[in-house]
C-alpha cells in the first residue's frame, strides 16, 4: 500500500515537471509570426509609468509614457533584446520602473520567497500521516515556480530574432551608424524621454538639469544653455545653478554673456568659489587686475574650506 502511494506521488511529480518544461519550451521559443508592435507592447507593459498612479507604460496616456514607448520601439528596432531595453530603463529611472522585481539586492527576496516557503513545507507535510498527496502538490508547485523563473530569465536575454548573438551584432551595427552622428541609440532615447518629461512637468528643475547634461553630451550646447537658463529663472537665488548656466554659455561660445551671468551670481553669493574661478579666468585677457583680484578671492575661499 505504501509503495503504491509513493508511486502515485512520484507520478504526480513527473507529470508536473513535464508540464513545467512544456510551458518553458512554449514560452521561450519565439514565434515567427510575432509582430514588432506586439513586442513593443510587451516590453512597455513590463515598465511602470513614472508620472502615473499604478499604470504601466503600455496603457498610460501620459506624454511621458508615450515617449517611453517610442524609446522602447527605437531600441528594439536597433537590435536590443527586451531584457536589454528593460535594463536600460532601470539604469535611467531605477529598479522601481520595472513592474517585475529585479533579481538583485532586495528583489531576490521577492523571487525566492515563494520557492523557499514551498520547499520548507514539503518535509513538514510528508511527516503527517494520511497526507501523502500534499507533498506531491507542493513539489508540483515548486516545479511550476522554477519553470516560470527560468522562463522570465531566458526571455529577458533571448531576442525575437533568435538569440543574443544576433541582437548584439545588430546593436553593434546600429551603434556604429549612430556614432557618425555623434550619438548612440541609447543617448537619443534618453533625450526623447527627458524632453517629454520636461514638457509634461516644466517646473521640475532636476529634469531640466538632467536634460541639459544629456544635450551637452550630445554636443547640442545652445539647447543645453536654454535649459540651464530656465533653471535659473525657476531658482534665481541658486548660485550653483547660475554657475552651471554660465559654464554652458562658455561651452556655446557666448563668453560675454557668461561674464554677465557670473557677475550677477556674485551679487547673490559673493564667495561662491566656482564662480570666482570661472569669472577670473574669463577676465584674464580683458581685465587682468579684476582677474587677479577674483583669483585671489578664490584661493582664499578654497584655503578656508580646506
């Protein structure tokens, strides 16, 4: 009788394992009929809209979500895998943008906890007389959870065109093409997202600062200076923001305008070390006396701060 029960338990376990493997195979193997739009929606559906309440990027009508969908489509078209696209957004927005918890840091606990609970329950259930079917169900649950875990891991790294090698090759080709224009697909995507975010929330100075930094990295110095100027208008007493605006003007070739901004900054904060240094440098040829005075003040401030 005991042998018969054990055979029943083992048979149930084998069936569950085979079912899990079948699910894995069905989900991992890409279907040749999958459309690009479906893949874009799938990736967007795994991202949380940063400016929405409980909505994913696929279903949100927010302008920021719309821009994020464009970035997803752009990066997938460039040859990136869904997992690489999600990782890009995680780096840009933090892990909280992912609807599925990442398997790193505290995210491991959320993924491993169900498996650990079921695994600990199996020996306890096995010891109870007359409950031999319970361990089989628990083991079957472990098998299904492990299979789903494997599915999410593999699908994140395998692209629809048949593997990471093809995606890496396509990404390298698209990156080389974009390099001739001075920006890669990731940089262009980040600019698109940040521009939409600034348009949606124009009063968020941290978004404008981030956009200005990206524009400067892309060599678009005039646009970067405009964003820095907007930050100064929003925070007129922020000496650091004024200094960054002046530095942006210098990079754009507007040294005279930068000098005016720096002089105004010293009215806001007379001993702002970066402003003293930059203004002293700019006046070195046109006003050596004033330049020497400013550089002396800069040295004094630095010495007092050390």
